[in-house]
């Protein structure tokens, strides 16, 4: 008797193509119309998929935008780890600035934050986890919340309220201020 095996899940194929089409459609529509105007039927039409496929995965446009905002800055990428905490934090902050300097990425962040409402957005959850990783390093003298308050928050504030000033941001100044703080 031959043992039956469960079917293996495909990691690509049609599902990956559909997801890519949807992500591209969301990015294009946000760039054209802004995140508040994007609807699932608009996305489905642009992506060339049935709207029920989009609703089945996300349920509503806000959830979809929040999820895609998180996808854009991949939480599974490696963080800088050269052995120099200050240099690694600065490189990470520069990565955030470069990422959110792209208008569609900034729009996805704003849309994701709005979609989260009073809950923590997926994007913020991922940045908190990254901040906690930096704070857990042996040469750290600060908490993950300190990293959020001193490095991430000023960048995100500019992304949301003063996007035209983002190119002027000096990531090393934020990191220097963080590293200057010592526990009492």
C-alpha cells in the first residue's frame, strides 16, 4: 500500500501573478487618486481579477492597503548588522527615509495608518519589532520605544505631514540624539 501524501502548496504560479497584479493596481490607483478613493472594485478591475478574489483575501479596502503598506517595506529583510550599533541604526533610518521618499510608499503608509484606526498598523508593528532588535543588542543603552520615539517617529511625522521636507532629514542626527540618551 502506498502512503498518501497531502498536496503540496504551490509557492508561485497563478496565485503569485494575481497577488502581484493586485499590488500593482493598488499602487497605481493610490498614486493616481489617493488612498481614500481606492475601492476593491477599482482594484479588481485594474488588476483584471474578480472582485470576490480581492474581498476573500482582505475583506475591505482599508485592510488591503494596510497589508500592502507593510509588504512594501519587507519585514523579513535583514537589518544592518556590521557590529557598529550607531552605524547600523543610521543605515536603517536612511533606508526608511529612502523608502518613504517614494510618493506611492508614503501614500501607502498614510492609507495603512488610516486603515488601522485605533489599532496598531502592521507597518508600525514591524518597525517596533525592528526597533526592539536594535535595543536588544549588547551595546545598546536604550529601549525599543526610545528608538521609535527618537528615530522612527520624526521620520514618519515628516512622511505624513511634511513630505516635501523628507530629503532634508539627517538620519544621523536622530541616531546621535538617541545614542546620547543614557539611562539615569
